[in-house]
C-alpha cells in the first residue's frame, strides 16, 4: 500500500489505508465519491484543528439533499475513528470493518443527530458501541483474550533519527504496551485511548461516554495503574 508520499507500507499496519469501505451487502451507501481513500496514520492528534460549526453546516447540507457533503465528514474524521477502533480491537482488518460500520451507521442515522453535542462526540460514541458489540461477539465465541489477539504491529512510527537498536527496542515496547492495554477492562481502555492517543480532553471524553467527569478521571487513573502493573517487568530494560 502506498502512502501520500509514495512510500510503501505493509498491509495490515495501522498506517495502511482501508479499501472497499461502504460497499457491503445490504448497506446504504452515501453517493459521495472517493470515501475512505485518504487514510493517514492512526494518531490524529495533529489533525484536530476542526470547527464544530463546520460539521454542523455539512450535516445540514446532507440532510437537505446534498449527500456528497457526507464525504467531507468522512474525510475529516476517518483517521480519528480508525485510530480508535484499531486500539480498541487490536486488528487492522477488524478496525477497518468497524470504521466502515461506524460511518454507515452515522449516515443512516444522521437525521437523529440532535446537535446538543458535537458531531465528533456522537461519531465517537457510535464507534465505541460498534467496538463493544464486536468485543462481546468475540467473548461469546470463546476467542482468545484481547491481549493475545492483538497484532504485532506498532501504533506509532519510529523516529527517522532513531538507530536500528532504538527502533527495535521501541517496537518491542509498543507490542507489550498494546497487549497490556488489551488486557485491561474496555471501560478503562477506551478512556486511556481517547486521552493518550486521540488527544481528547477529559470533558470531551465525558461528553462522548455520557458519564460524569469524575468517573472519566477515575477510569483513567485506575486504568493507568493497571497498565503499570502489567508493564513493571519492562523497567529494567527500558
């Protein structure tokens, strides 16, 4: 898979671009062209300069019959949603499917968006519900635990200045952190992902999850404590 700079990326990495999203059997597909064709990295923290009013205007255009405007919303938020689903589910393929399902659900239910919260909060909420449904199905099937299922692909790109040894060490640490993250309860994991990887504020997470701010902070700190316990063995080598 080639990225925007002409470099090739391994299929299944968190930097690979999803293909074939939306064309699934029985799904309503927005008629916008080129949807999901511009996936970047899974860390969207550098892409958050977005005005909520702009989202609301696009929503009004979609509801008014300009369905192509939904493609702009997809382009704007696909990195964020893919990054979230990848870290919640641990597999690039599952994350692509969950991202597709999220945007299909958002499109078909857009008329129910009340506008009392940001569109992004509503979209994150849909994505988390999709992830939780998939995790429950895994559990019912008796699949491996989430930390065992997580793919051995890094979430973060290595620094171009890093030596081979540093890159290898960084990759190993990423694998351990990712698997430890997959082993803690989902309600804690989602808060850590949104705060540390999605660069959201506590009050934004509280709005997305529709829970008190104090509960968000409790889950964050309890989750971090669990992570430290699981990663204690890394301290001598890091």
